[in-house]
C-alpha cells in the first residue's frame, strides 16, 4: 500500500510533478517527483523479501551495460495493486492499467551507458530504490542528462519512488567503483505496460 | 628508445618501452604537473584532463609536442603504414586517481587514424589502470583479450578502426595514473 500521507496529498504530488521543471540556463526541463517512504513499512518489507528470493541473471554488453537482472510474476504482482496503479495514474495523469517490474542489481564494475538508439520521449521511468546505506561516492547513482551539459541525479534513499517523465532527457547508472567493495545496489524499475527496459 | 613491438591481435597495436631518454621523460612529467587538470565526469568516464597541449606555454611540453607530431610521426608512418598528417596531433594530459576509469569504446571519430597513450607513471596489475583491449565480433566488443599496464616511459599506439574497442580499467590505488594521450589524424 502507498504511504497514506501521499494519498492525502495527491494533489500536491501532482502539482509538484507538473512544476518540477528544473530551470537552468539552457532552458531545459526535468519533470520528476521523488517520493520518500513511498510504501508502508510492511509492504516495503514484502518487496525486500521478494527481492531476496529473486534469482538475478548477469547481463553484459560492454558498450551499453553491465548488471544483473531479476524478474518474477510475484514481484510484478506486488506493484499491480489498485492503490498503486491509481496513485501512479493520478501523478502521470493517464490511466495506468498495469506495470511490469524488474529488479536490477549493480555490483562492482557495473554500469549503464546513455543509450541513443531509442527515442523514449513522453514515456515515464518509475524507479524504486531498494538499497540501504549506500554512499554516492561508490557510484551507482541514477543520473539523467539533457544533452546540453546538465545532469539531474535522482536521490539515493531506500523505499523512495522517483517518477521521471522522458522529455528530451536520457538516463544512466554511474559506474560502481571499488569503494563499493562487495556491496550491491538494487533498484526496481516499473514500466507502464508490459515492455521491459532499464533507462 | 627500445624497439617497436607490433601485436596484431585483437587489433593492430604497438608498444614502445623507454620511449624517451629517462631524463627527458622525468622533465616532461615535471612540466605536466604544472598544467591545469579539469575533472571530466560522465556515463563513460571519470578522470582529470588538461586542455589540448598544443596551446601550452610550457617549453618542455612544446618541444615534446613538436617532436612527437613531426619527427616521430614520420617514423610512425613508416612503421605502421598509416598516412598521418604531420605536425597535427590532438594531445592532452590525463590523470586518473583511485576509482577513475574510461569504459569500453572504439575511439572512432572522423579523421582519427592512430591513438596513443604515453605513460608517465607505473601501476602494477593489482593497482588497476590497465589499457584493456577487446576481442570483437560483428563490430561489437566481446571479452578482454589483452591488458597493458601503465609503465613509466612506455608508449602504446593502436590503429583506430571499427574494431579498436578498449577501455581504461579502474584505478584501484592511491597512486596516480598519469599519461599523455590523443590521436594522429589522416592526411
């Protein structure tokens, strides 16, 4: 279940998303809203438990990405509740009938590179951070760029859902360096509809 | 200068150890340390880099750039069989600290014929910073075929092609990986 505090402030969240243009000298806009403590404690614990049980499969194309990905019907089911879908629909102002979930695990030397091959303008990225105690100096930040030299990192905090509207921006996950040691960073990507793709 | 050592795989490259007389190499390193290095940080890399050294006012570096882009470039043409525009080279200083890296790419950009890295510090294989050369299939990198460790006064040259996939592996130590790097262009 979505944190009750957000339900009572849905109009504020919507307004925040609409107004979250990060105005910079170039005139770029970055539509995003970051929702800390998005799930109730119990539901976040369920998500964490499901992530624990997932089998992650390494994927690597040196030119584009290196990470491990885990998917399961049970994980996707956790996010396809009436409460969550209605909340997301409210924020993005369109009817969302389902989302597909995939978990991405990044450990030392993993990364994604900006991908120019697909235009994903006017789609939405929904990213749930599921990593406790992460330090930005280890890499692993999700960062959006507008091609004009502006960088928009999204906050690193567990149980935080960030919704980003693709509007002339692309994203990447910064290389995880040796400071991360043996720790890994897990994020869940929710895609509206059945298609799967991280950033 | 030691002999040019040629390697055909995974793509044509050459290694020259003891490239300059040691005293000259040390002078160059000292001169480079006075240049300004700016942090370059993106999805693909993190490291410090100088401006193009063709514009430096430092005499030691100027002398090296002139030698490298004329006398040495002429020799390089005959060794590599690659036509090079003499007197024209893109060259900058790079400084990699702990965690810095440059992820896999092929260097292809219009006009680039030969890429070079001239190391001014040494890192052993537990300290990272290696130049990793990739095998490729259908013009896509597959796995690392060779690693060349930074060694003081070592020059590495490779042909820039659709198969020249390489990376600078992460530096894993507090020691700096210092080098001059850039490209020779075609005529």
